[in-house]
C-alpha cells in the first residue's frame, strides 16, 4: 500500500545521517520560454523538405511547384519591373480602403459607445451587415462605384469597417467606469473625458481590432482585384491561377503573406508605442 | 464653506439604503463616516460631491468657496483612479488642463503639489511603476492641485497594506496641520477614523441611519502619542457596530 511505499522511500536516502532530502521541485510548467530561433528553423525546414520532395520527384511538378521555381518566378517579377507595378496598385487599394474603413469604423464605434441613440439605432444594423461576405456584394459595388479603383477600395473599406466598429465600441464599454467618474468629479468637460480618458482607454481594443481588420483587408484585396484589375498582387495571383502557372501563384501568395507579416509587425510597433503604459 | 446634509434618503430599487441623514461639515473639520458594509456610506459621499442624486433631501452649500479653488468638492478614491497612460505629472496636469492652466503656470502648481506629497523625484514615472502608497500620494497631489475647499475621501487607505496605511495617515495629519483642509472621510477602518476624525458619524446597517455622532476633542497631531485613549474610543464605537457588522456579514447581497 501507499503506506509501505512511503516507508521504503524514507529508508532509501544514502548514509545513516542523511535522513534529510531536498524537497522535490514540482513547480514550473505551463510557462512559456522565449525560443526565438524556432520559428525561422521551422520555416526553413519545411521549405527545404518541400524542395527536396520536388527534386526527387516525390512531389509532382503539377501538384506543387518547387520553392526554387516560385523563387524564379519572383525574380522574374523583379527583373521585369512588374513587381513594383503590382505592389503599387495593391498597396494603394489596401492603404486607402483600410484607412478609410478604420477611420469610419472608429468614428461609428465611438458613436455607438458614447450615445444611447446611436447604440440603439446602429448596433442592430452593424450586427446585420457584419456577417455578409463583402465579396458577394462586389457586383453591387461595381455598379455603385465603377469598375475602376472605386469598387476595389469600397470592398476593402466595407470589409474593415465592421470589425473596427465592433472592436471600438467594445473598447469604449470596457473603459474603467471609475476613471470616467474621476473625470466627472474633477469637472472635466465631456470632450476632455472622451479625448483623454475614453479614447486612450479603448486604444488596446482598437489596436487589436486593427490586427484583425488588416488581415481581412488582405483577404479582400484578392477578391477585389478579381474583376477589372490589370495590376495588383491579387490580380497577378488570379491570372496565374487561371493559366495554371502554379509557380507564379505560389510567388504571389508568398508576397501576400509577406505583406501580412509586415503589417502585423507595424501594428506590433504601434502597440508598443501607444500602449507602453501597460504592464 | 459649510456643507449641510438635510434629511437625505435614498433607495436602490426596492431596497432603502439611506434614511433621513442630516449632519453638517464646517471649515477645517474632518468628519469620518463609519458603518458596517452596505450601509450606504460611499453612496452618501457621492451625494455630497454631486456624482449621484438622492431620492429625498438635499445637500446644501453655504458660503462661497475660496476664490482660487478650481474644484471645491474634490474626491480621493479607494482605487486611486489614476490614468495608467499618463505619468505622475501628466495625471496632475489632467485636472488643470480643463481650467486652461498650461505651461509655466501648470508647472509651478505641479512642482508645488508634488513637493508637498514627497513625489518630486517621481514626476515622470508611470502609475504601474509605483507602489500603492505612492499611487495614492499622486491622487492626493492631484486633489491638492485644484485647491479643494472640501476633500471627499472614499476609503482612501483601504487598498493599501497596513504599514503604508500608517505612513499615509501620518502624511495626512501633517498635511491637515499645515493646510487645515476640511474633509469627509468614509472608511470601515475604525483606527483610521479615530486617528483622523474630529467627529465620527456612526451609521447603522441598511437602511443607513445615524446611530451616533462621536466627537473626539483631541488635536490631530497629538493623537499618535495618545493611542491608548484612542483605543478605548475605538472600542466604544466598535461595541456600537458589532452586532450589525455581524448581521451585515451574514447577508446575501442583492444590491449591485
């Protein structure tokens, strides 16, 4: 029985006088260690295995082009100077659509967070419109905003608008009520309370909303460039797909992924700048 | 400036929290309000500062606040209520900005109040870097910067450990000895009440009524050396409250 086991253990320590043993350590665990080298290693390993599989013929060329082929397509893109044309077109749509969508989203989110009337009137509308896939509305956007840049920017704008609204009003709701009461007790004006207490207090939620909306913007970029786009990374990917030029397709997808990483990194920097006061 | 509470009563839903409370607070006087938990003492303080409105009765101000007072009724909160994204000086300047005090004028006021609360070396620190006692000092500095006529203190030391509490109590006594501010001080800690109060208002359990008003006729500065006398006084108040505190403890809360 357990009783005997305990006795055995007690008898086990070496030497006659060594009745004292160290308390066994059982803490730790569940805690993450920073392992910065792991993620690049995982990336490199996967790409190497992929390349190896393609070279040995284990992965057929038709199923998946080798990373080196995709890289060649990318180099080609740089050499012909098309990369910058595509990037320029895409970045323009992304930046304009995302900026406008975010600005409007923060504004409407603040309205919903601050005014009961706006909350009662707009919140159901937001809830009803948010789940609509904006891609489905693309034909409408083309009719409304034209086949040029308008419809493409509008798709991204609408896609980023709703998650920003929801993140912002959630953030406003979560601002510590005691801080607002403090502001009132010192006689701060309504505008001061909004500007100096509510807005900074909602900032963490707004910035994490930006993380989501920027990814949505990249997803929608490809959709927006489906129709009537000559240049753009999305157009390039779609064109490659239509021609079954899988090496170009992979190159384009890698570009989108890199774009996402860069935007994520930028938002991380913004968080560190704006939220340095957090523990 | 004198504050008079005239038969204040209040309900939250169907629960009566305060019943017919009347008392007054004169210049340079510290009135402590004690009572078992849930007797509505914090609510009462919110009425005095105009953050909430009582159902019946009124809070009256007699006389004018000093001309240089920017915010005559100024709170100090239990949870400090500092903006975590502003530094120590930023938190003080927050309450000056709305009065159009900026630049050199603001800097002079901030220097002054930080010196009075022994915070001069911490002006660029963020709240998260400060201990609880330091945070409450910042809140006191912020309150002093608007030159209050009356300080409304809602359990200001309750979130602090007992040693810090002791230190801050000494600081408050020093401050009062120098500035003779008047204050309404809500606490559940009787030791604080007998150390800081000129008068102690003992509230009964819900609905809060005034059970007794205890006058302590001993200069604040002397109290730290006459703790034995205070101890008897404290025990007397505790005897008044004991049964009700027990009953309050056994209660299932239905008020938010």
